[in-house]
C-alpha cells in the first residue's frame, strides 16, 4: 500500500527532479522513493564507501603509473644530456653559425621523429617493459 506524502524542496532540486524524470522516463515518485530508500538503507553508506574506495584505488594506480613514466622520462633525458655533453666538442666562432643551422635542422628532424613515434603508439615505457620481461 502506498501512502501519499507531501514534502517541500528547493526549486532547483524540483526542476532537477523533473528533468531526471523526463530523461529516465520514470515517474518522480519512483525516483524519490529509490533515493529515500538508498538514503535510509544501512547498506547504502557501505556501498557508497566501497564505490569511493574503488575509485580511489583506480586513481592511486594511475598516479603510480604516471610517476613511473615520469621517472623513466627523466632518466632517459638525463642519460641523453650526459652523453651529449660528453661527446660534443667545443666549437670555434666560425663553426658556431654552421653548427647552429645544423642544430636547427636536427631539431626539426627530432620533432618529426617524435611526432611519428607518438602517432604510432609505440612508447618507451612499453619497450622497457618488454626488455625487462626478456631478461
């Protein structure tokens, strides 16, 4: 047996309920009844907490992957810079202009290669994982 109950709610909440009712093709009574039941349910709080915990776990794993990827990137750049500084001889003033032009040309080539690599989807982190699995 259903009992009619009169409640007062803020206008914006009432408009949101109307919109949800149309969008979900459910009566406002059904939506309010389900919301009140979930609010009053003893399991509702535990289910909500479990959902939040699952989301936090996913976010935590994503942050750990990001941290790993940033560490790999930092180490790769550091190794490259160390090798470059070790292998690059100092230049005289006359050679400087020619080397600047060559450097600009190489930089454009680097950007093209980087663009192609990113577009291919083959990333350094996957190569590192594959190499680690082989050894």
